């Protein structure tokens, strides 16, 4: 009977939780809403006219602390330029097995070519599929992003289009001078990014400090502290 009693006590906890409120999400049936500044899979953007923003400068690869980005630039063909500059990203690869999703590549890019989205479902069955090439990273001329496995039921294309949150995170939103300004350039399929929102009223800088850290006001200066020169003779007399 002792074993049955212990078994019943364990089932009592389980049955009590079954009828209670559920706090877990039924993944992947229910996808949770990603935070606005979520760091997900990267995309390579285009200008509205279809030209690539990447100029093959390799600054993203140089800034990457995990050494997961490989870029090789090439000269633009005169008859059919790929990017507005003299060069374009001929080879662009990201090893997602090494990536730590720090977004330093986004910070380093001078043309806003690489940005991060909300997509994070990137499970693979072999290591080669974890290396994303330019064909998967670069969006189409109309702005449609590409997916490594488009037939994957977890391939949420809408999450690949959500990069606004990260762009607002790196924008100078903390400065009132940029209020109403659009810090990011126009992109294919997205258009002009929303301007910087209005700033909240300035909060008064009043800190709640312990008594021993509070500075006496001028109205109540209290007993003035003796200076070092005044303390020295008193110490000599005591000696």
C-alpha cells in the first residue's frame, strides 16, 4: 500500500496541473510573437531599383567576432552593374553554426545591406545546410526574401520581412534631434522605413539615495567640515 500511496500523491500534482491554467505554448502549432528587437536570421537587401546594397567591402566579416562571415568582392561589370558602387559582393556566406547573433555586422555595414529579421527556426540535418550563401540571403528584386527550405512547414516568410524592430534599435532614437527623421534608406519591398517616434517627456533626474550619500543643500549646510589644514594642528596637539 505504501507504493500506491506514493503513486497517488504524485498523480495528485499532475491532475491538479491538468485542470489549471496553461502557461506553456504548443510549439510549433502556436508560434510565439518575437520581441521587437529580436536578432534572427540575416537578409541582404536591395535598393528599390533592384540593385544590391552590398558593395563587397568585407567590413561585416572584419567586425564579426565569431568569424562566421565570408565575403569576396568583385568589380562591377560596366554594361550591367550589380551595385551602385565600383564593386559588389560576388561571394557572401554566413556559417550559422558559428554565428552568435550579436548583429555587429549590421552595425558595421556602411550601405545597410545586411539586416536581421525575426526568423529563428533554422534546424538542419547536416552541417552544409547551415552555411547560408548569397542565393538564400539576398532578397528578390520585388523585396521577397528567400528561405533555405521554402517547403518547410516552419518557414514563416513573414518573419523574414520583419526587420524594422532591429533597425529602430540601432537608430539614434535617444536623441530628440532625430525625432521625425528616417535614419534608414529605402529598400526594395519595404519602401521608406518609419521615422523616429516622438520622444517621451524628459524625466527629472532625482535619485533616491541613502542618507549618507545625500548632499546637503545650500539652505541647510549643517556643520561645516574642517579642512585638512585645520585638522593637522589638532592632531599635533593630541600627540
